[in-house]
C-alpha cells in the first residue's frame, strides 16, 4: 500500500515548500509595498502577523517533509528521519523568522538604502 522509499512524499514536500515559499514571497512584497505607500504608524515588525506566518509555516512544513523523505530514501527509518529533520527545520525556521524581523526593522529605520549591500565595500 505504501511506497518504500517514499518518493510521493518527497515530491509532495518539495511542491508544498515551493508553493508556500511563493505565497510567502508574494505576501511579504505586498505587505512591504503597502507599508511603503502609506507609511502608516504601524511598524513593519508588527506586519509580521498571521498573514505572513501561515505561508512561512507551510514552507517549513514542506521542507520538513522533503528532508525526512529524502533521508528515508536512503533507508533510514521514518521515525529517525522525522526526528532528525523536525528539529533542524524548527531551528532554521526560527533563525529565518528572527532575521526577517531584523531586516524589516532595518528597512523601517533606514529605508531601502539600509539594505543596499552593493554600496558596502
């Protein structure tokens, strides 16, 4: 009944990660553009709400399934594969979410010039 190794889960995790990543990108661009046009009193860090968190969690979930399935392809047991990929995905996701908050804070304080990496030499 189940495929061994789980190629279907590997592809499903990859597709879920890609589609959620694209939704995350679109939501982030839309949120920053709306903030930039209106320059509302709300800080950019406050915009890191549920509308941005849901695609990010979908991205992390897809990556976790992809990593675990990739490990299972090499013959590792599923419990071990998920036990290894889940903490790694959570750790990386927390670091990325914090980094996003710092980038949004820099953008709010100094505008897009604060993020211009080409001028740094």
